[in-house]
C-alpha cells in the first residue's frame, strides 16, 4: 500500500484544520481545529514508522510526544480562553483586538 | 494476508475521518463540532492499529477522546457558548477556504512526488511492538521524554495560575 495515501489524508486533515482556525469565531472551536492539525501530523509520523519497520520506532515515540504536547496545549489554551471570558464576557475572536495596533 | 483488505479499511476510515473533520469546522452547533472531533480522533486511533501502533492507538483514545474532548466540552460550557444557534464563521470564510485549498494542493503534490513508489508492506515479520516502543522511549529518547514531563508540569502549574480567580 503506497505511503502517499496516508500523506494525502493527513494533508487533507491539516488543511481542514487551517480552514477552521481561520474561519471560526469561537475561540474554543479554534482550539478544536488546532487539535485536528496536530492529529494529522501524528498520522504522518505513524505511517512513516510503519514503512521503516524496526528502524522507524522513533516515529511512534514522537507521535506520543505530540499527544502529550497537545494535552498541555489544550490545558493552557482553555485556561487563557476562560480568563478572557471572565474579563470580557466574550470568546469571539473578532472582539479580541486588544493587542492589535 | 491480502492487501485489498487493509486498503478497504483505509478507505473506509479515510472517508469517515474527512467527513467528520469537515463537520468539525462547519457545524452550526458547537457541541456537535466537539462530538464530530471524536469521530476523527477514533478514526485516527483505528488507523494507528492498522499501522501496527497498538499502544499509540490506546494512548490516543485515552488522552484525546477521554481527556481533551471532555476538556473542550467543559470549556464550551464555562464560556457559555451559544449552543445551537447561528453561524460561527466570520466573513473571511472564502479567503480561509482558498488558503486551506492552496495548502492542501501544495503539500499533497510535494509529498506525493517526494515519496512516489514507497510502499508500506503489511506482511512484515518484525513489526514494531509496544516493547520496542518502551525500550526506545527509555533508552534512545529518554532526554526528550524527560523534557516532555517537565513541559506537562509547567503546563499544569501555568493553567492553574492563569485560570485562578484572584482573591482581593
């Protein structure tokens, strides 16, 4: 089975995630789209690990690391979103213009 | 084992994953978006099983579906997201779609060209087992492993500090 099947699938999921990050207004939905992008990278890593066999174990190890980093990112990201909601009563991305100039 | 069997599973999972990913970014109901993400993540876990990564598949189910999606649902509830109402897309949606299509075109073209003819063989005698993964984590990759644990601790402390309500 060609490895490029998996590569194209993960490219598709990654671009869907990009669309979500750019087009969604709710900050929590943007975080969901970021999870889609991180997950598509994992598919790439595991597909290459399967292609390389014994030598590709690093692919699976780094996919585990990506899962751990994604968990940390969601924790901090949601804390920031909740803090913004507490201060401004909205999580609309278009309203968050404090750091624009 | 016949190759067509794995290919059939792959196409089934690919269709399910892409459709639910599309629904994640287009659903009008925020809770439905989070639940469609579960479809994509479980599809990815099944894909990992197909690619000899059983341990990773279970880690995916536990961490992503068990923890991250539940955390997202809590986030939606705590921020009082308007459930089941209106569109959540902003007016640059067509630009965003164009950008995503361009990224998809370029990355898939480059990757298909770069890895032309490389095959995953499913009848290998020595697939990667959980034992090999564990050995690799605690020997070759022990330093990144420790760095990840420090990162998790920092994220834990950071999340508590950021989200805490200040007593005045």
